[in-house]
């Protein structure tokens, strides 16, 4: 049966968008060639909108390259965003403007299809100039009038009241907000007052109709709940949830959201060619399979009592004063790497719970209670054991390690996490991921052409470059494919993080750190 992508209006902009668009934050931790092939496969299947951001470590450049390489690239709508400097609450948003012009250069376009404000509630809370004179909203309005932006949008993780105010402000053509059948997602937080937490059920019930009434397009992020609803193929889940015989697949979940006619498109993070096919086909009509809505409902019912939603109801009940919802969140982020986001230092699991033994295992006064029936002490004890295993494997940060002296050398680096395969199979490639902090005084680009990893694997040299400049204290991923091995045994993976000097400089390449890793090669 022949199928084709369905397209929907983006509010009242006159722009038609594919029912399934692609998110790209995960591409930060995917080898570059695979990331580009993923985007190209989506274009072939009718995806015409891709959401990128300047802090997605090269996602804009990879999208630009995919557009150039694909015969369908001319049809792709670019949807990107920016932010300003924390604390600049009243001045002109010069950094925001610089990022806009940078995006125009990367895509070689004078006009960006959709341009917006990244997580507008964060921008407000970080004291950035959103609404004032010379602020971001004023900038977007001016650029739209000049014909350099076709449509404006913002992303938000705000509560329903906040989103309602955004709609009533009548300044954005579209909103990108979180929604899925589970009612929460991997990165959900219970924010400190006066911030209101996300409420996805209320969003669907009240915000969707209001957006439709006001002619504002809705782009839906976190449709898979950050991987909690269904595991993707690009990143193995480190703590698989119990799977029933008829668990919904990606298409079932995306279609369950597309049943809401107010939704312009769903924007799942997509990080492999296989995921690109699965996700894009969910937007095709006529449908090739029966609606899996009932499967989705059963899955949601099973997970709501097995996972912490971070609703905050238990936050003040712990007799040991543990930050319960934040512990769950930190563990979930580490155990579901498909979200491709890292916690800030204070929200890392072992910053919140530095003790080796679980506090819950020694608690004689259990006062915590979950309104959804989750056994909080048992769940936290199980997660604590999992997190200790991850720390031992180098996949969760040991927050007790001393930080380097900020007054040290001009160039320096330290590895925060190393996701390296312990085993590979003959004939099958692998992927290596290092998350590295610039621990020196100066920007890596300032000191040269940038940082890169040189890996020697069974005598073969592989190079992976940082996809963005990294300032002191900043962090970046180095991702590279490990070529397949031809025979079983053991292989050494020897890595050096290097700083490449500018071609005009007389200094040699500088080695910032080295790392050695043993891989077992198994028969297929």
C-alpha cells in the first residue's frame, strides 16, 4: 500500500508542516555521519521540519549539511532558537541577535522559517530581557517585519497558567511544549515556588483548545516521555522497565498524540536511521496498521504506579529530608541516556546523595507516601544500587572527585563520563562517547582551532572533533564510531584529547589527557 506524509497547518502562519517533525538534541551524542543520514532518511519520508538549537553541539551545522546532501533538502523548514545572557534584564539582547545571525550564516539564508526563544520560562527566571524594550520579543517582531523570520515561536516547560499567559500575549505564531499520554517525562521537575510545574493533562484539556481558538500552532516535544514510554533504538536503556506482550511502539504513541487535531506536529528526538523510519511513518496516511491507542493506555496505566512523576506530593514527607523527586529525576536521566541531557552539578545523583549506602535502607521512620502507589523507599533503594553500578562503570559522575584549580594552566581537560563498550561483536561497529570539561583558563578555540579526540584502535586512527567551542568550565561531547573487528579476542582503545593549534601558530599540538580502555571482541 502506498503511503505519504500528512501535513498540517502551523496555526495561522500559512506554513504546512509534516505531522511528524524531528528533534535533534540527541544528535549531540551520535557520530556525525549517522546523524546526517538520520536526517536525510526523514526528508525522504516527508519530514519537512527539523528543530535545532545553537547549544545542541553542532546540530545546526549537521542539519545544514543534510539539507545540502538530500534531493529533498529544499523543502525542509528550519526551526531554531536562541537565548541571551543571564542577568541582562533590561539591555539590548546582543547575544540573542548574534545567535540569530550565526544561524543565518550556517544555513546560508537571509530568512529563517521559524525562529524563537529557547525555554522562555527559563529566560525569565535567569533575568534575561524577554518582554522589555530591546528584548527578545521585540527583536523577533522586528525581524519578522523585515522578512527575515517567517514565523516566531518559543519553547516552554511552564505550567498551564504560564502557557495561558503566553497565548493571551498574542506575540508567538507557535508554541513548542511538552505533552504525552503518560502525563510527565524524564526531565520533569517539581520546581521551587513560585514556579508552577508542568501539568500535561491540563495542557491537553485546556491549552490545546485555547491555542486552536487563538490560531497558534502547537509543536509537541517529549512525546515519548524522554524514553519512558518506549525505548528507542539509538541508546540502550540501562534500566529496562517491565515490557508487556503488547507494548506500544513509537508509531502508536505518536499517533495517539496526533489524534488531537489542535496539534500541528509531534517532534520526537530522532537519532538513528531506524528511528527516522519508525517515527516518520507514524505521520503517513493511509495508516498501515490499526490504531494502537489501547496499547498506549495500558502502558500508561502500568507505568504510572511504577515511576515517579515528580509531582512533589512527597517532597516534604521524608523523615530523612531527602529531595525525593530530584533523586528520582537524577537516576532516571542517568539510566535513560536517550534523553541526551546531563544534569547540572547540584542536581547530579551523587551530589544529592553522596553516601555509599542508601539512606532509605537505614530508615526506621518511613513517613513518605506516594499518591499514585509507588513504593518510594524500595524504588529508591533499587535505583541507588543501579547508580552505584553506573558510577563504577564511569557512566555516572563521582561528585566527590576534587575539581581542578581554576587558576591552573591555560589548557586543560577532565573526563566527566566515558560511555565506552566493554564488549563488541565481530563484524559489528561500536560507538564511543566521552563527556569532557574544559578545566583550563581559556577557551579551547581561543587557544587554537579547537579540541579533538585521537583514538588508536587496533592500530587504526580515528579522530572526533568537538562540535562547538568550549569555554572554561564548559563541557562538550566527543563521539566516534569504532570500526568493526575481524576476529574475537581483546583490543585496546587508546584515546588522547588534544588541542589543535591555529595553522598560524608555531606551537605543537597539545595533549590534554589520555585514556586507555580494554574491549572484549566476541564471536557473533
